[in-house]
C-alpha cells in the first residue's frame, strides 16, 4: 500500500512540475511584446521601461524568471498582479471556493442521476427501456454548455424566481441564500455531465454482469438486488470513480460558460477576466491552481480505488 501511495504521489508531483513550466512560458506569451512597455505606456521613456523591467525581474533570462517564480510558488507566493497590484493568492482565494462548490454540487447531481440510470440500463441492455432512459440524457449531452446554462437561467428568471437569487452569497454568510444562488447553476452543470457517468456505469456494469461469478451467484439463489448493488456495482466502480475524478478536475477550472452566464465570481470567470486584461501574472497563477485541482482530483480517486478493489494494489 505504501509503495502504491508513493508511486502515485511522485507521479502527480512530476506532472504538476511539468505543467508549471508549460503554464509559465505560455503565460508569458499572453502579452505580446514587452510587458514593461505595456505597463508604462507608449510614451514612457526608456529609463522608465528599464526600471519596470528591473522591478518585475524581466531583465533576467527567461529560465531564471521561471525558477524565481517556481520558488515563490513553493513558498505559497503566487506573485502580485502588475496591473491591479493585488496578490494573486488573495484573488484566487476568493474565486476557488465558488468554483469548488459549483463543481462538487454539479458532480453530486451528475452522480445522483448517472449511476442509477447506468445500472438500470445495464440490467436491461439492448432493450427499449435501455434506450428510453438513456436517449434523453444523450440529447441533453449533445447541446453545448451555453445552451443548457442559458435555458437554466431563463427558467430561473422567469418561472423560478422564488428559488433563485442572482447575487452570489457565500455559504458562510447564509446557507439558504447560497443554495438559492448555486442550485440552478449546479443543475446546469450536473445534468449535461450525467450522461458521461451513466454511460461509463452502464459499460462497466455490463462487463461485470457477464462474469462467471455473477452467474454462479444467481444459480445459488442470491437476491437479484444483492447481486446488482452489492457485488456487481462495487466491482464496476473503479472506472466510474476514475471518470468522476477526471470530471472533477475539469470542472474546477472549466466552468467558464456557466459562471459567466450566472455571474458567479469563480475561477473560470476570473480566468476570462485576466485574459481580457492581459494580466499574465494572474492568469498564470490561476492556471497553476486549475492544473493542481485536476491532478488532485485524479490523485484522490487513485488513492481511494484500493479501498474499492484490493486487486489494484497487486498491479
């Protein structure tokens, strides 16, 4: 078990280090030309520009700039925006809880809808019931995110005014008011995501239900619900959990459209704002947090899988 954990942690750290380099150098390309010139303005003197370059460390070789930045990240310092003067960590600390809450709520609805439908569809694979319960979700999945988000917002503002509040209120201030703000956006995320969970659950369940030990359990007279939910579903969970971890990592920083539509001050909307302002420092910090969330989501699933299937430790 310890070897398995060490291997997964080492792999996650190596991937994060590689991504940090890619993110840093890509962030430098966000602002074309000399950043100091952009900050100083077109009429600034060469002395002013050189002073800004010196203050920001832009007079150093690019590899040295990366090492200095990485050293700061390891100390918990994500830098300061040269445009707003705000520490990037303070800005991200306000954005991450919003995106994290929306991601967890959206994933909760996706799992709540997707796994039961996947199990039922697997038990009736190829039948009219199978297609009848999966087809509506596949149609929803086919629509772009802005369509489902806009539809949810239209329903909220025209028919569900008592259940929806357009102003974001943190959970710590009021749990009920926060729920009024987040419920419909979470449904706009969860319902289109449910088909992915449903399809993976169905495929994994069909494979497990075809195994000889399931047929043996049936011939021994074990109740069908026990076979389905205690034996087959547990054996089918590893690929489903892997998918859920992957989806979670994508959602934390990938809710650009939903956060924009519902005016939620999350990480996705913050990235759009940083790109619009050409704030390379802030968008670099936001991107490293998004990458970290993606890796963390998959790492947590990898660490949880041995508790579901002990055979994973022998691989």
